[in-house]
């Protein structure tokens, strides 16, 4: 991976590849977005155009007709805030002398913790430009979700609720993509019990390494992935064609100034969620009876 004796006092080492590979089951959303490739931000506010399709009702033409009409798609300008994630470690000279690999182990742990914090923010964070608090926070998937994609389940999630989730995205006329649904443990157990021994409930490993259970519906396939970072009363479902990640600073490891008998390092990343169309994201909420 990386070794402490490779550093110079001012060197930074990219950990973009390492962070993609660790903790996939604990951070499925972050792992998915990183595996797709990451966009490059150039400021602390990342601006992008909404991704939409034109659905003209009639585009038939007469043979030999001149082309006089041209189509353009109205695209909103959207943005999100770049959020800074930072972890640090200090190892005493004695600890390093007793176990030469201790620093590497500590750095790997901090990198995993940073990725977990990114996962929480990508799902749950509420937008804050930092003008008041001084701390910038991105808008997460739940906040980005289109209100028309909302599904309300009463008491418990049912098979009908699962179909509603798939249908909500199907009715938006989106470009084809893979539909994922992030669920907490209790709701996942409920869904498992609904589809136990059903031919249309398949256990699969996603192309980015996470375990999922897929459900085939009339409106497409939904891949349910367990996530401990989703609120206990929600299912977050989305079309992966419309959700991406952007870095202002990819995860890097930097040595800090040495003071006394210890080595100090920090792991820093600055990233944000990119939702090319809120219509590609929905939330199902479980309400008490």
C-alpha cells in the first residue's frame, strides 16, 4: 500500500485507488460512485447542468422534407457544496520502533474512517455553504430526492411499496441505468421475508463488489443493498446514471511538521455528491400505523 519511509517532508501521496477498494460493504454508495469514475471540481461550489431527455410526442417526417425544426432540451443549472473530510494520526518513535508496521495500520484505519464519514454525508448531509458555520456541507441523496418520487409505507414495507419505488423512477422517463435501493437492517429483513424462496429475488455481487439482492418488477430491477447509514425509517432508491461523485481534492496522505518524538500525518479529501437530475432519486418513508 504505502510506507512511511517513502515520504519527504513536503510530499503528498494520492490514496484515490486505495480508498476505492476498502470497506466496500460498509460504504456501498461511496464505493459505487468511486468505481464509476470521479468528476473534477474546480471550486468549493460545484455547478453542473441537469441531465434530461427530450420526449417529443410526434417526430415523424415526410420523405424528402426540409429540416426546419430543431429541438433543444431545457436544462436547469444545479450545484452542490464541496465538503472537507480529514483524519489525522500521530505515532511515537517508541511505538514505531516496537512495531514497524504500526504507522501503516493506523493510516489504513484512518482512511477507512474517512470513507465511512463520506458515506454518511453522501446519504444524509444537509446543504450548508459554510457562510455562517464556517464548515461547508454537501447536500446528500435524501435532500436531493425529487418530491414526486416519494413513497409512503404504513407499518411495514410491502411488495406493493417495492413496486411503487420502481414505478416512480420508470414514470420519470429517465435514461436507462441500474436502480439501487439503500436500506437499513430492519427494512432489509422485511424485504427478505417478502421475497423468501421467490424466483425473482436473486443474490448478486455488484460490479463494484457490494452484495445485493435484486428484485425483478414490471418496471425494472431494483438492487437492494444493506447500509447502516440510512435512517431507520427510510429506503433511498436511485438510478445510477444520474448520480456521481466529484473531487476538488482526491484523498491524499500528507506528512505534518514533526514536533518532538512522533511522526504525524493527515488524510484529507474534499468531495461532493453530483445528482444530474433529482428525478433519478427517490425516498420511501416508513410511517407508524
